[in-house]
C-alpha cells in the first residue's frame, strides 16, 4: 500500500467549466355595429375591455417579473463525464491546476478570479497573483482548503481531471453550495471543445474562438508536413519525466493525447506499449532503455529554477542537459552521439502551451523539413495575444534548450 501511495503522490505531482421566456398575451377585442339610438350603450361596452386589458397587463408583468428572477443556466458535460448545470452570469471564480489558470488568461477572464491553485506563483504570467488567496496545496489540485473556498463563496469552482484520488470527495464537499466544473486543457482530443465550453460558461465565446483559430493554425502547419513522413523515417523518441534527473518516468500511448502528440510531431514513442497505470510508467527498466537506444531523448521533468519567465541565463539548462547525457542509460546511445537530447519546461506538457512544445519537437525531429517553422515566434504570439503580457522572448526567459 505504501508503494501505491508513493506512486499516487508522484503522479499527482506530475500531473501536477437566459433562457428568458417573456410571454405576451395577444388581446383580441371583438367589435359589433351599433345603431345610432344605441350609442348610449357604447360607453358601457368600452368599460369591460378596458378593465380586462388592465387585468391582463398586470398578469403579464407578474409573469415577466417571475421569469426575470429565474437565473440563466447552461448545461454541459465536463471532463469528469458529469452533466452539470451552471447558473450565469459567472462573476467570481476559484480554480485549481495550472492548465485552468492559463485557460482563464486565454479567454480574458482572469479579473474574475478570487482564489488560486497553490502551484501558481509567477507574477509575470499572472499579474497581481500575490494578492489572491491560495486555496489548494502545491502540485495537488484536490488538496483543498475548503474553509477558505466557502469563505470566498465563488460562483464556480474550476478544476481539471488527473488520475489521482480526491476529485469525488472534493465535489461532495463543495456541492451543491458551490458548483464544481472540470475542464481539461492539456488533452489534444478535447481541448477545442473544452475551450468552447469555457467560453459558453463565462460568456467569452469570441475569445475562445480566437484561441482555437490560433491552435488549429499551428496544428495544421505541422501536420501538413508530418502527415507525409513515412513510418521508417520517423525518429524513435523517449520522453522522460521525473522529479530529479535520474528518474526514468515516462508515458505510454494509453495516456490521453500521447498518440496525437507522437503523430503530429512525426515520431515513434518507444514506451508506447509498456505496462502502465493509466499511461504513467513510474520507472522504466534501465537495461530495457539501453537496449531500445532511442534516436531522441526529451527531458520534461520538474527542474525548479532552470526554466521560466524569470530566468534569462541558459547555463542551468545546459548543465541539466549535460547531466542527462552522462547517465549510463543514454551516454553511449544514438541520441547523445547525434546531439539529439533536449530539455523543456514542464509547463510545456500540462498546459495549453503543449502546442508550442509540439512545434519545437517537430523542428527538432525534422530540421530539414521545418526550416520555416519558428517555435519561438509561435510562443511569442501566444504570450502577447492570449496571455496579454508585455514580454520579449528574444531578451528574456528560458523554456527549452537548446533552441533549434
């Protein structure tokens, strides 16, 4: 059991979203011909419709008032598979998981956030973040400070689904007082529909569609080339994750989105069919890895202080890459001999920025085919247009090493 807990904790760290109906009554008043001598009756006959009209207008106003008091709602199926009905408008938001935080920036709804995930701390990407209360443990989106959440009493609690326990208990504690909605923005299979759901929930449809257009354009620019690459020309890749450089964690093709990532970048995942826990392999056999001799190695693990908006010096990233290449499992292999070892920021895997990471990978894997593809320019557009920050990647930041 202790071993299972360790696995769960490690996975958590890695893996560490009116109908107003106004009824109008049509009043039809019948008329009849009146003889001159009967004109005195007209006054009486007019009183009845006037009284009836006043009564009917009063009923209409009451109905309009009642409908106006009913909140506008929208019903979606979230990433947990639950059908959830959300009251609108959403004016205050609490969230966990960094994939959600970037999505909120993308649709320009950050000004509604009143409580944040414990892993979010970058004031460059999230201006004013130091003034917002933290409502969850770092790298554990289901480790919630419920007292703080109820104190904030947001209109909605947004989170993501990751393969660790805690989501159901969190929902049971927060609902029905606070509506919980899970939307994943790191899975290629659902990212477009989830952004549309987020836009619908927050009345930010235009902003969501603008990002979707950007995403699909980058995707199309890559797939137009990689879709024509024969299987025998695709490099065999080992994608390494972990908390320290010696960790040999990886993902199989059972992880949602992995087959897509491999297909889009034109590579073969050497760990595709290994036994796993929902796509996670906590530690591959070193002998197996040596025998596989991958053509390309990518390190995407948690390496604090090496990557980020506040880092301008690439020396730490270079040192990490050198350390990686000196590991026994890689030192004598093809990837090291050819210089095809790369290190990337972990946020390039588990947030909407994964599309930027895939642009980098396509360029690394097929440099001769992607001479016009500029991943840094794609990243810059993402930061300027969707994160809405004044940040120059030519001068600041380290997110991959080496740059293509």
